C-alpha cells in the first residue's frame, strides 16, 4: 500500500464514503507499522460534490485529459499572440469540449449513485475553464485529487507588453503607433468575440443542463413504470396460481359431493329394503 494508490482509490469514492474509507486505510497503515503513511493518508481531505465529479472525469475519462490541456495551451498562446482567427476556432472547440465533459461528469456521477445538482455541474464547468486558462490548475486537475472546484481568476491573460515589444520591428514613430493601435483593436475584437463565445457557452450549458434533468426524470419514470409492471406481473401470476388452486379445489369438492350423493342413495335403498323385510316378517 502506498499513498498514490490509496489517494486514487479514495478520490474515486462518493464524498459520503470518503471519510470512513480514509479511516480504514489509516488504520491499515498503522497496523502494518507504517505510521508516516498513516499520517499522510489522514491529511487527505474529503472532496466537494463538484470536485468529486471533476475527479471522476480524470479517472474514468483519462483519454480526455490531454486534449483539454493541449486546448488550454493553444488558447493561451492565441491570446498572447492576439491571433483572432485561431482564437475563434479554439473558442469553438472550447465550448464543445467543456459541454461534452460537463455532461460526462454528470453521467459518471449519476452512474456512481450520486447525481450532481445544477450548481455542482456549473462548478465542474468552472473547473474546466480554469484548467484551460491556468497551467497550474491544469496540473492540479490532472492528478484526479481535487478537494474543491477550481476557478479562473480573470480568464485568459492579455499579452504582456514585454513580449509584444520583443516581436516589434524597428519602425518610425507613426508606424509604431499604428501597429500599437491595430494590436489594441485586434485585442478588443478578440475579447469581444471571447465574451460572445462565453455567453453562447452559458446558453448551451443551460440547454444541456435542462436536457440532462429531463433525461434523469424520464429515466426515473421509466424505472418506476418498470417496477410497477414487475409488481403487477407478479400479482397477476399469484392470482392465476390462486385461480388454479381454487379450480382444483372445486373439482375435488364436486367429486366428493357426487360420491356422497351416491352413497346416500345407496343407504336409502338399503334402509327401504330392510324396512320392507321387517314389515313382511311381521305380517
């Protein structure tokens, strides 16, 4: 047993199972005589619901981790270069990928027995945006051991003046001013497009959240109906069994009644014959 193995196990568990499982691993480490490991396991903190859902993405959809990190690198570079065309294309990819991953997180959580709320799903999306904007956040998310959701402080940083200055060619003052004005215009346009993309993303996220809730509700109705069908089927079978038993009992009773009636007639005939013989002897 080592810390990485235990941490990976614990952060896959539902939040309500975390504390008991952590205590069991601490006890196991102490029993094995590894007090240092026991202390490190005890320091692991229980994740929030949205952090747990974000961890599930890393553990259960590991193939999606690298594409998201690469997309974040590309977006940060596009912001740095003020590359409007590339920024627009990557922003479209960002919307699609965040939407897909947030839905997957909700599905994984539901499959694990703990559906997340809409607020928690939005926190998952906030974590994914932070992963795109901040390489440190990306590294933290990729461990699959988040304790709380991540947030991007202020979105993507603007290109630093030092970086821009290094790229400028020597030019006359007027040319430099025009180039600076053009870069500012491009930056303003890029930010405007990013804001529009973010608004569209929020709209699509709300639509996806509504669709997810409707899907969960429909699934629950289907499960309830399926359970009801099972109950009614079992009840119908019991009724059929009772009907069969009643029919068998009725046939048996009818046979007994016929036998009793036949024996009654025979007894009457014997009684009448005996009575006639007695009368004849008296005469």
